[in-house]
C-alpha cells in the first residue's frame, strides 16, 4: 500500500492513469497476493512474524533522488520525508475481509 513509510500508514491505495500512452506502457504492477500465495509453506511460516523498516529516504536515495530543500531544523518538509524514526511494519499484512 502507499505511504508505508509514513508514521500513520494509509488504509489503502489507488492506482490510476492520468496520461495513458498508446501501445504498451512501461508500467509495473505487482500482485502481492499472488506472490504470497506462490510461496511454499516453509517460507510463509518464516516471513509471517517478520517486520521491516520502511523509509522513503532509503528507496529514493537508491534511485538517485533526495529532496534539496531543508527546513530550519535541518529536516525536510516534502511529503514522506519526516524527522521520525523509520516506520516498522509487518512484512506480511493480511487485509481483513469486509
């Protein structure tokens, strides 16, 4: 889901296309439910209780992008860049049936 790197995670995500090029677009989409279902039982049990830190700083730095504007306290004001510790999230999160 979007915003896993924020202190308060979004409940859902929306995927939409504002501009759709003709032909095959270089868009990536991963079906995480299908990926999880494809895991063998041993791997599922191993990852079930794991957690991971989610940091926009880490992923954006790896992509070669870091915000350039710092605020007075040396932090960043852009969305997703906060001065708190990285958010610890469960590696496997099951959406409750509604």
